[in-house]
C-alpha cells in the first residue's frame, strides 16, 4: 500500500522510517516531511499539516491507502475527520477524541467519569484567578500548573514554591505565557515517582499496549530545569513488568475507552498514557493522542512485524497483536543552545554520517533544514540519535558515541539518558 505520514518532526521521521521497513508498504510520502525523510527517498509534499482540507487533498492527489498522523495539532484540528470524510483510512483519533490532549480540563472530566486514578486537580478560567490562587493554598506544598490547551510540552510548571506557582497562574491566565492556550488552566497536586509512557494502539473499540518507554522531560541532567518536549527516551523499562502494564490497562486505558464510547467516540490511533508510578500505585498524569516524541524513536525500532499493516488494521477497526524484539533502544535528543526558552536556527550540522556509520544507529531529524546545500538547525530539538542494541547498556553507549560525533555551535544534550535504568538492569 501507499502511505502518507502527516508531520515533519522527529517522530514523523521515525514513523516514515518504520513504515518503509514494512512488507505491506510500497511507498511512503510525508506532508510536509523534513530533510531526513527526504534523504530516505520519500516524497515530501510542502503543505501545512494542521490544515485538514489541504492534507485530505494531498491524500487524494497521491491516492494513498492510509494516512498516519504524527503530531497532535493536526489531530485536534480534525485532519483525520477530513481524510476519513473522503473515504480513506487514517491512523489517529478524530477531533472529538483528540480533545483528550487538546483540552486538559476535558481530559480530567473524562478521566473522572471513568474513575481513573489521577492527581487531585481543578480547572480555572481567566475570571477565576482568585479561586485558582485559593486552590493552591489547599495543596500540600507541591504544585503543578498546566495550560488547558496545547503548548508543545512546555506548558507545565512543577514546583515546590507557592510563589512560583502563583506567578505561573498569573502569567498563564493573563495570556502572557502561552496566549489563548493558557487562558484556561489546570492546577493539580504534585505527585512523585518514576514516570512511564505507555503507548496503546486502539482500533475504535479496544487497545493493545506497545512496549513501555521512559521519557526525560526536563532540560538538565538529574531532571533539573524547565520542562521540554522530551530530551531522550529508552525502552524497555527494567522496572516496568507486564503486571504494571496490565494495571494501567485495567485502571486507566480500558475505562477511558469505555467512557469515550459512551460519549459516542470510537477512539482509533495511539492513546498515550503518561503515568507516574506513585507509592499508592500508577496514576495518570496526562493523555496524549499520538505517539510520544521521542518515545516513538525507541518504541518503533523495537517493534517486530509489519508496522504498516498494524496501522491499517487499527485504522479500519480490526484487532491487532503488537510484538517486540528483545533488543533495547536509547535515543538522545540534540537541541540548540537556549532551548527550551529559545532556539537558534541556521547553524551548520556536521557528523550525521559518521554517527550513522555505527552499527544500530539511526539519526532522526526533528528540526533541520537545507540551506545552500548544507544541513542546518531549524528549531529547538534538532535531532534524535537512536541506537538499537542487544542490551540497554550497549544501546546507551552506542547512542552517546553517535551523539558525540555530531556537532554544531552550541549543541546541547543530556548526559544521563537511561543511566539509572542501565545501572538497574545490570544489578538485577
Ligand atoms: P503533562 O503535559 O501533563 O504530561 O506534564 C508534563 C510533565 O510534567 C510530566 O511528564 C511530568 O514530568 C510533569 N507532571 C505533570 N503532572 C504532574 C504531577 N501531578 N505531579 C508531578 N509532575 C507532574
Ligand atoms: N515525550 C512527550 C510527548 O510526546 O508528549
């Protein structure tokens, strides 16, 4: 079949790369794609991926058999509705289901209906600043303030300082920090524990978990500094066994799918459960409505079998059976100086070929551009350097060796991706 991937981020590159390795897939095109995707020989169609009509038109023009959507914004805008409306299968939820990510307040409402364990929380709008500040006083010293709308993973403040939390409330509600996305917000109690990303493929009725992954949200080593879109990931996660996955499916994912169905929403595509493993058991932090970025860059290389067929089957309502290789994958995100507060475009990137010369290494492009024949930085998170190897320790060593071969002025990355997990895996 012929497939169109919507997006141009690192996850879109990983999706294209994995689809191209599927027996059922003849061609993969991307809208708009990126230089890494183009280097694979995939057709890159310059189109705004968030415009449902334009994307549906590209799918028609290319006469594709399946559309696979990478980022959340096209989903929230209704790209899947538009593609399906023209009689083509699309992997991803329709706009009604995508609200799980598009509005954290709505997500919390659904989750409460479904009885999913989650943090204590309340939602507030522009006129409720006093009530929001009063709610902060009720929380026991650990505060989380989130924009209601999309903010590329950066709209969350986690702090033990009530002054910082108050300040975030003010900057969000005034529109100063995130424009309209922040004029409504959610405040919740801070939870502690290791985090887990569980990506579940859904077919409109049921869900099947993919291999667990862990993501590194903060910019700095040792989980310090502000939140980012994700600075690295690894899979498998040594401290997450099948029992934990079963519990998350039982207490969170299945009740949520049932609650959505009762509201007339047949959820298809990936439901990404962001979980914190608290001392009282797994609690849901968030739902995303797509693969994780950079979790996709470690989960997809480990996926066995025909990924194109899996997406097609889920998109058309058939049952699936995801299988995973025993290998481990680690990805390290290389970002520009200043990320996540700013980014510096236009720096010349060197060393990708040398990095990919290492066995098992693939460099996924997240924000690159071609300028005068040279590859340059074009956003905050620029590359995801992924290594697949027989063990987590090998994958980690390989990913860092590869990352060390890539340079541009001001390149920054975390040095501790999968470090603790590797130590745990060796001890056990
Ligand atoms: P979200 O966009 O809701 O996933 O939040 C992004 C990140 O903020 C999560 O991956 C956590 O690292 C952190 N976070 C979110 N909610 C909480 C919470 N209730 N307690 C502690 N950390 C949280
Ligand atoms: N890596 C976090 C996300 O995709 O939202």
